[in-house]
C-alpha cells in the first residue's frame, strides 16, 4: 500500500490502524512534513517504510513511491481518511479473480457523498463527463486517490514521465490508451477526517482538466 503524506499527523494514524493485517508492504512517501507525520506513522505502525520525497507535488511523490514498491499489487490511498483501508479487499478482488490491470475507486458510484460540498460534486461530475466523452469510457469519478493495480501495469503506462503536479488520473488515461482492462469500484467517501485540504478545490480541478486534455492529445 502506497500513501503520500504532507502534514497529515492528525489523520495518518487512523489510516494506518485500519489497514488489514494481511498487507505485507506499507510505503509512505513523505513530502517535507513539519508536523510530526513521520513520528506518528512509525508509532502507529512500526513496520511502515518511510521514504523522503526528493521533489515536490503529488505526481513526484507517486512516481518515487512506484519506483520503490516491491509488492505484486500496488494500492494507493490518500492520507486524509476520506477512504477506508478496510475496503481494500473490494479493490484487489477484481485483479486476483478476473485479471483486471487497474481498479479505480469511485466516490460517486454508490451515490453522492453526503459530506462533499455541492461545488465539488458538480466539478467532479464535469471532469468525469469530459473524460468519459474524450476517452470513450463510462467513469463516474476521475479524482479518487484509492486505486489498485498489479506492479506489472506500471511498465505499460510510462509512469516515469508523470509531472510533479500530476495525480492518479494520469494512470487511468494511460491505461486506456494502452488498452488495459479497467474496473471502477465504488467506495464510501467520508470526507477529510481532520485538518484542511492542501490546496483550493478550484486549483485542483483546473489542473485535472488540463491533464485530461493533455493526456488525450
């Protein structure tokens, strides 16, 4: 399991303590946290492996984590607690039983999250609709941080060229273009359990829209 962190001392313990005991690798890529995130993580889970991110941005953190992951299946999840690691089985079952190349989480497949502001609901609908039209798919969410895929998938999607401010949705579009099998699985979105978002939602949404068009062309 791969978790990217940046000042998540208030939430990382909850996430780590809910990871199923059968997970054999927990990898944290820490992005220059100053609030004691690493210390809290090591106390909550002594077996966690912490890497210090060399650059900045989530894309940089993901790329660095992918290059150090050793498990047969890699699962990414956000450190803010909006997704529950206890749902991990539903994410990896399509890979183990049906051979899917990528399983992407969706916060909207099970309905609209009650804790999500209306402008974010509309923004995510617009992004998912735009992506579905451009790529010929039926996605309900393209911004989820909860995803799973065999490590062999990385060799087919050019993850090394992810930009520093890219997000997991780059993996979706490159997997589509590579002809890989993708399954969307619904997750319960609980919203950030503590603290505040690292950047305004409009900034994230604009960046994601640019990624959608950039990867298409």
